[in-house]
């Protein structure tokens, strides 16, 4: 009689269940289900009622996290996955996001500098400080321009609701 070859089952080949993916990635199971619904990740099957995922899902989740940290929406991230699952990074979009970050950094730096000046200003009152008054004027003009953008057009009066028209 020939020697028996022990049956070796590679449990990894069947994938990780959703709980293991959640534990290893730090992404909640509900979020994993949502990502699957949006087409960002795909399960490779089920073990009972639990979804199973390939080990490569962890790398994909890391990419999603990185994209979100950079300010990309889930839809923008989803477009960076080719139908075959490989990455197809949109370099133009990344350049636009970098430009947006530069603008945000400039704005936040100016706000920080203004706060630091207001906190350490040697003037007797802030209203006597030329720098503070200049910041105040800029804030007023910025608020006024935002109001102008939101003001309703005089050509088109606001429409009445259906209920008001019936009365």
C-alpha cells in the first residue's frame, strides 16, 4: 500500500472573510459593503453568508484611503480602476487636486498669519491696528461678493410653491 499523502488545504486560497478584511484594513464592514455596492471592491464569493475577498483587496483599500486623504471623491477614485481591476491613474485630475490644495494652503496660511497677528498685536485695540483693519475690510468685501453671487436675479422673481398658487 502506498503512503498516504495528507490533504493540505490552503485556507488563504479561499480568501479573507469580511470580518478579517475589516480587522486588517481598519475599514468597517458596513463601509466595505458600501464600497462593493459602488464598485470600488469586489468579493470573490461567499462562505456561508459572509463575503470573501482576495488578499489584494487590502492594497485596493489602501489606494481608496490615499485618494480620499488627497480630497478625491469615491466616484473619482472608482474611475481610476480599469475594468480589469488595474489602476489607471488620472494624472490631470491629480494635478487639479494639487492645485486646489495649493489654494487651500495659501488661504489657511493667510488665516493663520492673521490670527497670530491679532493674538500678538501691540495696538491698544484691534480696531486701531492697521493690519487688523485691512483684514476686516478684506473679510467684508469677500462676504459682499459671496452675497452678490447668491442674490436672486431681478429678472426672474422667485417662483411660488404649488400650494400657494392653488390658494
